[in-house]
């Protein structure tokens, strides 16, 4: 990729690519920009290359090989699946100690995935619907409490923080059976605070980060916060072990893992508890901000596309009846109704297409090669090989009208007309991968989808939501000139590193819908 500096590699280019954006804009926008304007960066190429190499030495000791073509991504994750990159595992160590699904070696991964997956199965999750509804209701009530009097807008608040509290409470409850009450407390509780501190140390192994791990402060902080989490998790696992033969209906992820081990004729040992603790920490980590961010983007997109919002509300009326207050009893008795919310699912999928929070990072074996149909080989040895679904999802070769927000592309075509450009006939199933594909694909997809559907059902028909950056500027006393603070022309953008967050934690206000006032 050009321009390339013989001394600083692509560092000057990376800086130039970010020039017109706020400094906290996420790297995902750099990747998207390179793919959109590929002719500029690959002047000799006749088409956008499927793999883009980025050299950030001396910040990163290895170059990145970024896969932006679905067939190549499939080679990496499904056809000859490669293990996660060492750097990723290194990043996980402060958080989990390295025994979790994201970190363990492929052989142990297979065993533990088979033990942990049953807890995330649609059948098991269906038993958690009433508990998830209870948490979602707390979320809905909290934002309803922010509505103004009558038809007035209420005070501004940060919607993303409410979503984080919701998703954390849900994953904690489903995984462990414990309630963390993040939504009811005004300040983050010990578990979330400890998790957040540990996540802040989950960094790539650059030289400064390696040195940080040698400091007494690092060790003190890790030990202290790991202890806070483990003092809550270990007794809970012990009590689930003691109760495992008597627990009948609703089974937590822990219960299901215990059952799997017992069914294989083994007795859960102290090693079992260590691995479960490590994995629960990963579930709490991987399960909260991914889902919260996606849901935040759904609210944002619905505001940008009122016609989509109207259709979604109409679907909720049709499937759950016209009175929003009846949604709880109806869904508590008929969980399957959630599966009928096809348009709502299509909206979430379309949001995930355009606002993809993650991909995968692999370390390829010596004999592994990415090969194009004509036989051209793209080397990946000694590189950090990443899939970039955020770019694959907007490829004009695989998506008609890729920049437009069109949930219909995810709905089965009623006329069965294969010529309809929006019809999504799984033409290339590798081109849609927000949860990644292959044996290490996201274990929490079903839970995330269930949670997001419920949050939308319990809020959208009663409230109007206005995500409003101009008002927020006034609240926080910030002067932002015209054209400033924008990424892709929008004030709401993905900020930070890793999964990141929505800028300013998505400032919003709500009001009762006029139909609600009439009730
Ligand atoms: C919208 C929400 C979510 C998105 C977009 C998402 C996306 C992803 C992606 C891209 C991966 C990487 C797969 C790979 O490296 O091959 C992953 C893995 C994972 N996710 Fe999620 N995730 C979401 C929600 C959740 C939830 C709710 C949980 C709850 C437990 C979760 C737990 C995990 C775990 C444990 C893995 C590692 C799986 C394995 O190695 O077997 N995720 N996720």
C-alpha cells in the first residue's frame, strides 16, 4: 500500500488518513476509507486487493494482514481455521488468566466450547426469557423516567451507559444466576468496576505495554481486581455445584457446563472451577459492550430512518397486540413470539452490517496460505492476520446499494424474485459475518439478538428517542463549530480502541409518544 516510508512504514499514512476526523475516531474508519478509496493507495492495481498489509513498526513489531474479501476470510476461519493470534491471548491474560475460550489452545477450545455452548442454546435461553424481560423492564422504566411531562422532551442523558448496565445485568444473570443490579445503582458496582479496570489492561503487546506488565502497580491492580471478581464468582460456582442435581428449570451457563461434565461421567474438579471463572469473566467482557453498542446504533439508525421505525412499531403491534403493556404477559407465556419479529431482526442485522463492532485476529501456521482463484498467494506468516467484516459488509461486489440502510435485504423475498437486487438469497454467506463464522464464532449471538429484540419491544412503542449531539454540547458547555466533530458526516461515531464506544456515550432524550399520552 502506498505511500510507504522506508523508515516509518505506514505510520505517516495512518496519521494522514485520520486528518479530518476527531482524534478519538475508531480505527475501523481508517480501514473503511482505505477500501473505499483503494485506487489512491494501490495506484497500480486494477481492483481492490483482498488482503491489505499495514506496517506500523516500531509501534507494532509485526505487520497487519487485513482480509477484506469474504472468500479469503472463509479460508482463514472455516476452510483451514487458524488459531487466534498470540497477541490476542496476551491481551486477555490480565482479565481472565488465559483459560477462557478466547485464549485457550484449539484442542481445549473444542472441549470447552462443547461444555459451554449448551447454556447458550436457543432452548436453554428460552427458559431465561422471563428473567431477561425483568432486566429489560428495568431499562425501559429507567429511560421512561427520563421523559418530560405530557408530550415534552425530558432531560438529556447518556443512553449508552444505560445500555451497558442492561447488558451487564443480563449476561451476569444468565451466566451465573446472580443479579448485579447495575441498572438500579447510581454508580457502577464492584463487579463492573473490577471488570472495567481489568479490561483497561487488555492491550496489545507493544513494548510500552510489555514494560507496564513488569511494574508493581500492574500486579497490584490485577491481583486486587481479579480478587474482587473471583470472591463473587467462586462461591456462586460452588453453590451451583451443590445445587446442580436439584436445579430443574432455568439453567445458568454454569449449571449447563456442570451438567455436561457430569454427563460425560466426570466430576467437576478445582481445575473446572478455574476454567469456568475465566470464561465467566470473558462472557461478561465479550457480552456487554458489543451488545450495548449495537443496540445504541439501532436507536440511532431508527432516528435517521423514521420509515424503518414506523415499520418496526407496526410489527410489534401486529405480533404482540396493539397495547404495549401486554407485551410482558404475552412474551412471558409465548417465548416463540420473539422469533416472529422478522422485521426487527432485519433491522438489527442491517445495523450490524453497517456498524460491525468486531472481527477476528489469527496467527497463521507456516504452511497456511491465502490463495486467490488465479493462484496468487497472499502471505500471512509473521503477520497479525485479521478479518475486517466492517469492510466486507460494504463491498459493492457483494452488497447492492451498500451504503444505504435497507433492512429489507435481510427479509426473504415474498415474490421469490431472484432478480430483485435487494433480495438476500445468502448469495455469499461469507460476506455477512458480524459474529464471525467457523468453530470459534461468537457463542453469544442468540443471547445478544434476544436481548436486543426485547429492549426494542419494551421501549419503541411508548417512547420517542432523540439522540441529540447539539443539545449535549450545550449541556456540557462545549463549542463545536459547523463541520467539526464529524466522522462520515455524523456526530455519532464509534470512538476509542478495541470494541470502543459510541461518541459521548450516545446522548439522548426521550418523550412519551402521543399515542401513549392518549391511553
Ligand atoms: C452484538 C453482539 C455481539 C457481537 C457483534 C459479537 C461478535 C463476536 C465476534 C466477532 C467474535 C469473534 C469470533 C472469532 O474470533 O472467531 C466473538 C466471539 C465471542 N463472543 Fe461475541 N459478540 C456479541 C455478543 C456476545 C455475547 C452477548 C456474548 C456472551 C457470552 C459473547 C461472547 C463471546 C465469546 C465467549 C466469544 C469467543 C467464542 C469462542 O472462541 O468460542 N458475545 N463475538
